[in-house]
C-alpha cells in the first residue's frame, strides 16, 4: 500500500510553479507515505514515517553510502557534520557545540539578546520615510547575516562576495541531471570551492590568536575530543555560515507574510507580545524554512511502515509535508499560535536536529515582535510574493510591503 | 436503569476516592476532571503537603541546588478535590465501599483508585537504622536530611546498595567532592536491573569518578559511637570502614499492608490488576470499582507474555493514572488498555542512562551502536530471538527506534548494521545474578476442591 | 513557579538549556538537570524553553497557588 510510483507529484512539487503553495501537493503525496520513485529513490512525506526514520540508526547522512553516486556539489568536499554519521558526526558536532551552547557555553544565545534587539531596531529605523519596504532585502537578510558573521568571525563587509557563492550553492542543492543545465551544478561546485578557500584564508589568520569568535575558538581549542582539523573547521564554518542565515531569512520572511495574511493574529501579537513564543513554533510547523531534506541514504535495509527500503537507496524526507499531516496535527492547514503539543518538524528531529535552532528562534521572535510593534498598518503589495528558486530552502525572494506614513 | 444512565449519574455526582496523593494520584485526579467527572473527589495521602516529584530528590536536591521543598508538582488543571493529608489509609472495605483511615475516619466511595506507591526499605536492624547519620531517600524530609549531612562535609559517605538510587547518590557525592564507598552484594552496580555487561560499564564509571566501589560484599553492621552517631560499618568479609553518613539504598517496599483484609490480590509484589488498571481480587477475578496505578500496580504486559509486571518508573505512574482515570468514567466498550513499553532513566556520573522495554526479560544482550569505553552506546536485549529491551548511555535519541523494534517483536540480534556498530558486536548472555523473577514472594494458598468452591487465601509472610 | 520535565521523553536536545540556562542545565552531554521551582522572574525564559522542547516534555504549572490542599488530617 505504501509503495506506489508517484513521480508526477514529486516533480510537480519541485517545479517552480508550485513554490507559492506546495501544500495541496504535499497532501496528495502523503496518500503514499513512502513512495518509490522511477529512479529507485524513496520519498517519505507522512509525520509518523518521518519521525520513525529520523530516529532510525540505519539511515545515513553520508553520501558515500548511496549505491548510485550523487551529482550534488557537496559530494566532493570534506563533509560537514550534517552529512556525516555517528561517531564522526557526534564528535564534530560536540566540538562545535562547545563554543555555541550547553553544556560548555550555555548562556551564549540568551546573552546575544540585547545585540539582536539593537540590530533589529537599527534596521527598522532605516524604514523611516520609506513607503515601500522589502522585508527580505531591507531586513530579513541583513539581520541574520550580521549575526552569523559576528558569531563566526567573518567580516561583514565580505558579504557581497560570499552572498553570490552561497546562492550558487543553494541553487545546486536540487540539481536534477535530467532537467537542469549542467551549468547549475558547475556553478554550485565552483562556489563551494571558492567559499571554502575564502574561509580557509580566514582560518589561517586565527591560529594562535585569542578571540571570541567561533573560527578562532575552533582553531585554538583543545577539549576532551581533541581539536578539529583545519579541513573540518572549514567544513563546519561553511555549514554554519550558509545554514546560519539562509534559513533564518526565510523563517522571518515567511513569518511576516503569514502575519500579514492573518491580520487578527498580527493584532493579537501587537497586544500580547508573549504570544510570539508559541507563534514562532507554529510558524516552524506551518511555514518552515526547510521543506525538504533532499537526500539520505539507507546504510542497510530500512523498514518504514510496510516498506523495506533496500540498502544504498536514496531517501528524500519531506519535512514540511510531515508538519501538515492531519494524522498528527488537528486542522493542519490552519495557522494557530495557540496550538498545543506542537511537535513540528521545523528543525528536523533526531541527532541532526538543527544546530542553530535556538538562535534562529530567538532571532525570529525578536524580529517579528519588533516589526509588528513598529510598522504602521503594514500591507502586502503582492500576494503571493515572488519566491526563491529552491524547493528545499523555501521562501520569498522579496516581500514588498507598504506602511502608512 | 441502563448502564449508560448509571455511568452518566456516576460522572455527574458519583464519589471517587484516590488513596495515595503523589504523582499517580494527582495525574489521575486531573484526568478525571478532564474527562468531565463532576462528582466528589477525595485525595488521601500519608504525607503532608501537596503532591511533589521524587526523582529530583536523589539528584538536584542532594547537590544543594534545589531545596527539598521545591519539587511540588505543577498542576495541569484545577481538580476541585477534598484533601485528607497526613494520615494513611489502613483498610479497604469492599462490602460497604469505605476506605478506613488510621485516625478512625471512614471515607465512602463509589469508585476508588489505589496509588499508595512504595516506601524505602529500611536498614534491617532498627536500632542501627535509628543512628544519627543513617539515611534512606524516598521522601523530601529524607532528602533534606541527607542534603544537610552532605553539606556538612562528611569525611566519607557509605552507600549501601548500587542500584539506580544508590549510584545516583554516589555520583552526587563525587560531584560534591565527598569521599564515597559503595557496597553492593551483587558483582556490579545496576546488575540486577541491566545485567552483567552493563553492570561492568557502571562499575567502570564509578571507579573512574573516584568511588570506592566494593562489590560482592554485604554490610553486616552499622556501628554508632557513644553519642548515637553512625561512625563505622562492618562487612561480611570482616573488614570495616569509617564514615559519617550511611545511605541505605536497598530498594522499596510496596505499600499494600493496609489491604491485607480487603480481599484484593495485594501483596509485597504489589496489587494485581488488568491492563485497564482494574484490581483483581484474591481469586484473580476482576473487580468493577477498584482501580490501581503507579508503583504499587502489578499489571500484565502482552508484549512480555502477559506477565504481571510492577514498575517503579515515573512515566508508568503518569500513564497508568491516565488510563485508570479514563476507565473509571468510561463504559466497558470505551475503556483503554495500558500497553506502554516501559521507559526509565537515571542520571549519574555525567551520563544519561535510559532504557526502553524490560531488560530483565532477556537472555542475551548486544551492543548495537557506539562505544562502550566512551560511555556512549546503545545495547539491545533479546529473549528467544526477539528484541525485548534496549539501554542507552548518552545515546537517547535512538531509543525510539528500539521501542519500535520491541513493539513489532523484531528479530534479535538486530540483523541490519548501523554506521556506528562496534566492530566486535556479538550477543552475549545477559547474565543476571541468581534466579531472577520479576517479583518475589509466595503469598497465597489455594483451598477447596469443586470448581465452585476453589478459593485463594492470602498468606502474609513476615518479610 | 513550578516545573516538571518528563525525562522519560527527554532526548537531551538541550533546547531548554539554551533558552533558560539558569533553570535547565545539561549534566554532561545529554542528561538534563533542572530547577523544578524557579523564581517567577524566570517565567519568560521558562515558557520559551517549554515551547522549544522538541518532545514537549516540559510541564509548567497552569494554576499557581490555586487549589491547594485544604482540610488536612490535623485540621
């Protein structure tokens, strides 16, 4: 019952025309929670099956365990922990976590709150006098970029340079050799190389120097697990730089869009600022920034529901679909910040749960609270707004709004 | 009147009494109100004060971080109950449906939930147990006393019994830089619950943290000084140790004595019930109005050949309470079975130990993931070729998978390799010390010959 | 305020220890120790931590101070 070939739905989801509203297609896809594709890969789209497989130790994040090699750019470089399995994943993530969160550095993220608020206030100050604002370019992009640059120790003024590389890398994530021009992949691979070289250059200057930024601390710290190699540090920094802002841009923008589409919730948030806490959780369920984990590998045979996925198979995880599964969430297509028991898949689940989730939460909580507080009767200029190309990291490329003067 | 009418009337103005006002009792009361029970609700408890949480008592409280009085349980909702606290129940009359209290009061009920839990097993010599500096840890008063004794900077603490509670207390002592000796009759810590393989890991952990761990020894005497203060312990091998504090961590005794004349299937092993948490009477027949939940319940688990199992697990108390409460206010067809896979955790020596399933229901164990020397691993337990339990050390994120293996009676050893499977992984005998039963104690005799007159009589033994 | 964590559900994601580090602390890599009776000044942080728990295992009191036991045996 779970194994039917449904290539049409997946391709319709990946097609740009579905970007503004993929959710009806997800509903169709969920009718076959574990769907075998023509190319032998599997697509998993229902909540229980997704949480089951995310906690299944036979699911590998390492591309080397795919029986058919993958085209994506990531495949050729030293993998970061997001693309590794235990024990390597665990070791590298622990080493990185030493400088970001508990148990070694528990107060870092909450300690950033005043700085985050100041950055947000500064950006909103610049809205003054403008009748039309692009929430993406004027706010949701510069905010997390500034934060991640500061945290990592990457000069903010280099942003125009790495911005191009990051975009090319993300564009190549969903490269399909059958439909996409080879150029898309080549650009992504070149950008990966350039970005790594750039980060490697920064790292060289950090050895033996004091400093509170992550690059410097990774370069000089010797904990119980030893020290990361330079190659590992570059991979880690690469991951955190990309994931550290791209996803948050989309979360903030999706959040503003969702609030503008739900004016009563927006007004409630204005009146009850505490609502932001459950509201951001609901946002992570309802309009998450990461829609798809494009590939995982079956390290050995994996049984999901009634289906045995053979060793070496490629597996695509439709997280955003899982968070809209009516078998798990009551009235899943309703945006309800009062929702109880909201175990969404917005940050994934299992050992690869989003590394920067706590920071993304705080950034989005502050961003949306301040936007709602300070914007005067904001209105959407276009609904739906134009979207970025990626079906994986999904969000508007611009979100133009007008405010009263 | 139909049974639907009877149920409706009971839900609107029936009388429910809950005996045992701790975690299970409180959660049951909340569920009753959630489910629309508007009748009278009476909470009976032998301790004074509101229901409180016990796991922190052997952890956060003993480190000195959290005061013993600071573990009062949060409420999920208003329960609008009458509280009769500070006096234990001492009898249950099923002919007249009354709970007798030790102070002579009688409390009538239509349905009763028994959640009287367990108490700490005291040191077997009363005069020695009464010495200054000898502790058990079950209530917040116990924990407060022990915390004060630890804060005073004892020269050494002796922990008697290396089960979970004893091991956690030893861990806290080391965290507070207090010298500690752990005495355990079995060959290793935790071995009775998790078997020899994991017991060896637990022993390593203790020694690596500076615990003076003595296994295979029995403490024979706690000796006091002239002021009645504990100062020395004697072992069965003739050796002694000087210490200022002795913690007796020899497990618990189920609070069932008050039911000895009730006609229920109650004994030192708990109170037998069905998966719907309805108590059995002495003959093993199901009762209609008597429900059981928490540490004191002895409930069949279909996964484990329908054996009756008593669990002193936090989440078991919560889940049984919810099932019992739901069933108290539901018609037969709407009742739920309590079918959870047991889950347990312990925090010690910086390691999160978790288990799913029943590790004692196993003949073999295999390390399936991670590294035992690093104290980061998962071990699966199997019984006759199927997975029955799993234990993780700092690897809890995988346990949901093993829960699924248990639920689906997946083959043991698990056939498919994982990326972090140890190179030398192979099943070994689980090796529990001695003949291990899920509980012990002969407690009844059967009399009569014709099917119509066969009856069970309780045979209370001195323990 | 009163807090209890269902540690049988907790998988050690430490999201709470990020967001309310004075109340929720990691003991080693994975084990959570928490203050079940934090000061009311911590309320905002505790609610943030509870909302962020991937297992929704943190229960915060719904009715502080109401419905306390009355009529004890001594009364």
